[in-house]
């Protein structure tokens, strides 16, 4: 699917809204998968998604920093907890994203918002 090939990263909302809960449910389905989390300070961390909570805080295991030359002090770190508010993007491989399911959930969310 051409759309799935173009999806390379998912931007996280900062506020806790119904849309954030949609992302929370989506990320829960990715537990155990390898992801790259790009932080607002331009650091990117690759690791296996261990858990995510309703605030979109992320726990990664088996991590590595994408640019180790720039951050050598993190080479020995194996696990980390990332506060959701410092996340800029979460990069995913296109085959991890079921775009039809996300689009359907987004449509339902938009209908619910119109009712309010």
C-alpha cells in the first residue's frame, strides 16, 4: 500500500486528549517491537518498546543511541524511561502501521468530537 510506505513516523500530541488515547492504544499494540524515539533535544534512541502509559511515557529496553559519537556517555545504558512530553517523534517501520485501522479510528474520533 503506497500510503503505508510513506508513513515513517508518527507525531505525538502534547496534551492528553481523546486523540492521545488513540495513540496510547496504538502504541500498546507495538509492545515488543523495535522503535526509534526522537527527543526534542535532537537525540534519537533506538530500542524495544517495553511499555507505554496513558501519558505516552515510554519505556525502552536494549537501547542504543542513534548518534553514539555525539552521546558517548549513553553507550553503556541498556534500558530507559522517556517522559512523553519530551518526545518529538516516534519512528516506526511502515509494516508496523495498519493505516486503515488508524483511519477508521480517527473517523470515529472525529464523529465523537462533533457530538460534543
